């Protein structure tokens, strides 16, 4: 084997020295390059994982916010519909009440007008009766003075008086 090594031109001392140098270089690289590089890469991987996790959480929170928003909008629409229905019902109730109040007021005014017309009619009839009675009395006086003894005229006067009393 030594023969083979010498034919190849390898010196065992030089080889041993190169192996030791290589091991030292390997140790230095591992200690000062590979380990810090692995740490940096691991830290970067953790940051990326955290960013992905945060992004997923943000997406989830956004979806939850959309659901909450949709729920709030639906609740607001339901509340607005209820308020609108209540306002419509209240307006209809007020309208019905006002219509009834107006109807009662119109009926009251109509009754007052009828009572006033009836009263004025009674006054007019009373006035006409009084005037007719006066005219009959005047006519009766004239007839009685002219024909006091005629039974036909007396009957006419009695009949007129009776008609006025009706």
C-alpha cells in the first residue's frame, strides 16, 4: 500500500496535514458559517411560518368580520322593516282615528244644522200662523161686522180658527 501511495506521488505527512487542515476548515465552516446560516434560515422559516399563520388568522378574522357585518346589516334591515311596519300601522291607526273624529264632527255639525233648520222652520211656521191668525181675525172682524147674523160666515170663521189650531 505504501508502494501505491509512493507511485501516486502522495506523501503521507502531507496527506495527514491536508486532512487535519480539511477537518479544521470543516470545523471552522461548521462553527462560523454553517451553524449561523442554519440559524438564520431557521429564523427566516419561523418568520415565514408566523407570517403565513398571521395571514391565515387575518383571513379568518376578515371572514368573521364579513359574517358579523352581514348579520348586523340583516338585523338592521329587520329592525328597519319592523319600524316601517309599525309606522305604517300607526299612520293607519291615526288616519282611521282622524277619519272617525271628522265623521263625528261632521255628524255633530249636521245635527246642529238640522236642529237650527228645524228651529227656524218652527219659528217661520209660528210666525206664519200668527200672521195668518191676525189676518183671519181681521177678516173675521170685517165679516162679523158686515154679517153678524149669517150662520154661514160664522161657520167659516170657526173652521178657520180650528185649522189654525192644528
